[in-house]
């Protein structure tokens, strides 16, 4: 479910916490703790190479990016970069539809 909350840009974490605390009828301190614990759960899930899906929002996960050949302009040589684990986010169809609808409304 996408909320109709008017946010003015730029939005920072303190503004999100303030508006979320108003909406949930919690203190800002409780809301900050809730947000902190939510992000800790996300971090621990990604550390275990698992994905986390938030319905109506999207899926967070990790995958291995293979090693690749890259050019170092300082040494003017090619070098091999090792593989690394990266985080990805795939937005849900609900979120994509919402963003697409807002984009067409503004045009």
C-alpha cells in the first residue's frame, strides 16, 4: 500500500522519522529505534546472502559481481579486478506502477 504523504524535497532521515512518528502515533525516539532495528534486520539478512522482500516496495538481495578487466590511467596498464559481492534492489510492480503514474501526472 502506497501512502499519500506529501514530502517536500530534500527528505532526510530526521524528516522521515518525524512524519512516520506522526503517522504511527509513536514518539520520535521510538520511531528512530524501530527504523534502526528494521535496518539491522536488513543488514543481517543480506550478510547471510538471503533476500528480503517488502510487499508493495521491492526486494533487496546480494549477488557476486564477477571479476573484470579494468584500465588504470595512472599506471597506463590494464589490471584484473577481483569479484565482489554487491547489493541489489528490485522494485515491486506496485512501486513501479506508482512511480510511473506520478511521472505521467506531472507531465
